[in-house]
């Protein structure tokens, strides 16, 4: 059986005209047992128009026969009909003169034989009954033939009905000039080399237009279909700019491809457009929404900012901070209310940036993730989130020139610009410590400078600024507080803080500084503030206490004699609190003013070690006696310990009052203070008291003497003395008893008398033994000072005579005393 016979065997023709005669005819034709219908068509016997009118079939006969015989119209056994013209037949018209021709079930009507042009004309051609599935297939069966569905025919394809247009084989053409309406389906058969031309300006088809073969749309006008489906072997030519196809439900195309290869017009040619019903109603574009925002019909941007991986590693944050990855997303939104859209996303960057990844940037992945091309997005629906990941694996800088073009199957297109940048975190210079504060004294204010700078790569736009704070704990003191705005490469923004240690007490003082560091976003990146690792460092310094001097305020030198060498000690001690070796030692030198004497120095006096009483010795001037006073000036210094480098610090001076009494030695001597006799001699060789020669019975002759202390009256030893007669006699002695306590310039009274009663020459030697003493002057072993003894010898002499000397007699005569003298001698002799 030939291909045409196979198709004919599947067809059933039923005529349902409004007139009752058409109903009877339709019933007869529908019966499966009806005999074959043979309409003989030839140039000699039939006109070029076959008419069914009323109950008359025109010039027809039903001889049966083979479809291969030209010039016949055949009804095949499975119902249906074949029109086959003779070889010379031309431009035949098959006209049905009723209201409508309804094709039910599976019906095929072919144009066969020698016809080169057949026009099928019926007032209304209905496919299907609106309920049951029906397929009517129009086939151009004649080689080189043209099969026209006349413009005067209104084709209505009801629900579940399908009209299949089959151009036959290569070189055959089917022209559909009739308007097509209804909710059924229209299919263009896949015929290699065959061509179907739709030239009517109107088509309103609620079902699917499936293009399995070649379909040419021409003549202008909007053709509205529910679904437009182009298969792999189909082609659709939209000849003119006004030849548009409006799709109300869906447009599929096996040639769409995906991702960067998406082609909305695969297998589509010509200048006519395929648009959605929403576009026909005025929608300007699909929608894109970024990061959950409101969909926009225009171009939009997805901004992604990250920290560079290298700056995260430089800050030691690897593994603890994920800000080197920024994730964003966008959605494709069908902003229409009628038609589904399908499409693709193309990475349209001139130079794609390898730091970008994710289904939203890598072309075909968009469709893989969303089914955008495969299943589409229904009206009012959106795709899932299409993620884009930006990894800061390279150098800091702008993310530029990165675009994704999202196109749909109706030629709508939007561009998503992926912008942003990779930013280097700020990086603080290292502060490992320890920071050593220079040695200082209690109460000192030495500090060290802590400078915070941003050592990240210098880029004012893509390097963040540094901020933070400095906190000090323990014994650390100084410039705590916050700071911000430290720019990489700009020393003018560096922050310096002075840190020190507590100098309230002496010792090795330690503390800790903690820098809390943060990296602050720049360039409105939205990266906010990133906590960097804190930096802790030790702060230490030695604080030394000054030595503290306690010095005698006054010194009394022991009483002494003129030219004595008594000395007294100035007591000096380091009375500062001991602090574990952090208290300096005390040293001193001394100067004296007049009346005070002495010299000396002392050093290395350790705190708490007790006073020094041997190094600073003072005395008084003993060249003269008296109450001496002067001043010793002690110059004090606090001297470094532990090689601190602090050197010696003057502690000023302390004035010490120095006093001491200096005494003259007692000096024994004798002197005549009055009376008779001649007194001569010295203490060293002895004294003589000579009464000379006196006349007997002329009375008692008396001499007044003094045992003297010739030392000065003030500040002299007291004199003690005793007398001893060593030889002779004849004199009356008064006062020659022991005495003591004779002050300087004092005199102990002595009287020597010579009586003139006895004649003779008298002589007597007296030894005067004296020494000094002084209770103010201490002596070793206790007691008071007693000086050595010295002796002064006193020789007394005198003669009693009864014969005056010549000179005396003359004097007596002159005085008239000679008579008295003679009488006295007589008395004496008588006695």
C-alpha cells in the first residue's frame, strides 16, 4: 500500500450540513459499510468545479477503482476521501455549498493526481466536536501541487480538535488563506521540502500551533495562538515586520539552547516578531529583582563587596572570618499576567572575572538550577534565587565590567551589572612588647610612645581604615582611649599614645596594654566594621625610691682644753623604706664654718641599715678658750643602684650645729699683795720674801701674799693647792692651809709675819704644790679632769738685830729717837 493509501485508510469523512439532505448524506458517508465513492474528474466530462448542492451530488459516479487512477474522487474503505485529478487537470475547486463541513475523528482529505492547483472552499470548516479528540489532516498529495484552503472558508478548530497541515513531500505547497479560530490545535507536518504558507491576516487559536515542518506566515497581521511550539525539524518564517505571532500561553522551541547559547529565534526567520500577550498589552520587559528586592524592568545591578583573602591571612583571621566571600542573588520575575516566559542568562562580560562563581553567573547553570528554558516561569511567578559568589582571592580593587544578560523567548532582555570590589582589611603594625620604660624615681613621669599605624597596602579607595582602642591594666598607665581613621600609607593619621608605669611605689612595675583593633569600611562598601585580632603587650619599668637622709641636727663636742683635739660624730642614716633593692643609697660630704672644724664623707648607706656614726667627725676651734659654736653643712646625695643610669641626685644639704667648750689650764703663781719685805722671783725658779734686818722689839713685821690662778677668769680650770714647810722656821704663817676651787684670776690669801722680839737671822722655805681641775672635762673611765701637780717654792728670810745700821741711826737722831732707843736697850738688858 502506498503512503497516500495508508493515510487514506485512517480517515473518516462526515458531512454535517444544516440542511436535512446533508444530514442524510452525512449519515450514509459515516457508515463503515458504505460502498466506495468514485467521483470521476476529467477534463472531458467534468467542469473544473465540483459542487455538492442540496441532495444532488452533481456529475458523480461511484465506480470504485484504485486511488491510483487519475481523474477520480475516491472514498476509501476506512471513510475519508481522495480527490485525484487527471494529469491535465488544473486549478480545480472543491466547493461545498452548505453552512459547514465538520471533520470528526481522524479524517484525511488529499489532493491527488494531476492537479497542480486545488482550492478547497467551504463556508465553514469545523474540526472536532468540542469534546472528543479529532484530527483532520489536509494533505497535498500531488507532486508539485498547490493546495489552497480558500480565504472564504472559516476554519474553526474546536477544543480537542487538531488540524494538521501536510504539504506532502518536497516541492508541494499548501496555502492557507482561510482565517483560523477556536481553541483547538494547528500542526504543520514535518515534511522535508514541503511548505505551508499562512497568508490570512487573522488567526485566533486558543490551542497550540505546532511547527514540525516549514511554515511561512505572510500578509501582515497579528496571529494569536495559545502555545507556539517549534520542533527540531520545524521552521517558521515571519515574512514582514507586521507578521507577528502573539502567544497567550507558552512558546517553546527545541532550538532555544541554554545559558550563553540561548537563542529565542532558533529556526525563526523573517522580520516578524513573536511576542507574548502581555507584551501586546503594553508590558515593556520581564523583571529582575536583586537580593529579594522589588523587581524592575530596566537594567539593574548586584553589588558585591568582599575582603581580600590575602588581607585576612595577613591579619591572622584565616579560618575565623568568612568575609572574603560575598554572596548575592537575583530572581527573574514574570511580571506579566497571561503568558509564560522562558529564557536564558548569558555571562556577557567582555572579560569574565574568575573570582565570580555560582549559578547566577555561569551561563547554563541558570537554566539547570531554575528550569528557566525547560519549564519556564508562569505569569506572575519568579525563578528561584540565582546565586552569585564573589571571592576576594586576588588583589584589592574594583569589580568592573561584569554583566549577566537575561533574555526571554519573546526577545525581552535585561542586563544585570555585577559591581563592587575587593577591599584590603586594615592591618595594624605589630606591638609584641615588652615596652620598657626608662628607669625613674618614685613620682617620675617617664613614658614610652606606642604608635599605631595602618600597614595594609596603600590604596585610599580599597584599603579600609583602622580604628580601635588602647586599654591598660596592672601597673601600666598612660594614654588609654579610642582612635579611628588611620589610613594606610598616611603617617599623618597615625595615632600615638604615651604609656608608662605607676610610679607611686618603688620596684619593678609591670602592666599590660591591649589594643582592640577594628577595620572600618570605606567607599560606602557596606562591609561595616570587622573585628581584628587584639594585640597585647607587656609594659615594664623600674621605679627607684630616693634615699632619705636623717642627720643629726646638732652635735656637742666634749669639753676640752685649749689646743685639744676632741671630735664628735654626726649621725647620718638612710631612713627610706627598703624596697627590695629599688631604694637608692645615701652619700654625703661635709663642710664647716668658722669655730666648727672637721671633714669627711660617707657613701653607700643602704636603706634600713642603721646610722653611720664614724664617717663625719667634727670639732671646734681650740686655739682659744671659750664656748665655741659653728655649723657643719652636710651635702646629701641619692645614688643609683642596679646600674639604673639615674646617677646621683642631690638631696640638698643639712646644717648641723656644732658646739663645744674650750678651757684654759689653771696656772699657779704667787704674788705679794702688801706688807713688809721684799718679794722677788718667778714660779719657775721660786720666790723670795725678804724682811731684811729689823731692830729688835720694833714690832711684828707682816707681808701679805697670794697663791694665784693666773688663768683667765672664764673657761679656765680651777686651782687647788697645799703648802709644806720644807726647811727653817721663825715666821708666823697664816693661810698656808690646803685649798681648792680657785678660779682663774683668783687669789688665795697668805700672811707671813716676823716678830722682832728675838734677835737672830731667820729663814724658812715653803713648797706650794698646785694643780688644776675641771668637772666639765670628761676623762677616760669616768670622773672629772684633774691636772698634774706643779711646785712653787717660797723662801722667807729676815734678821732681827739690836744695832741699827748706820743709816738707821742717823735717821733716828734726826727724828729725836736716840733717847727712846737707849731706854729700850736698857729694858732689854734688864730683861
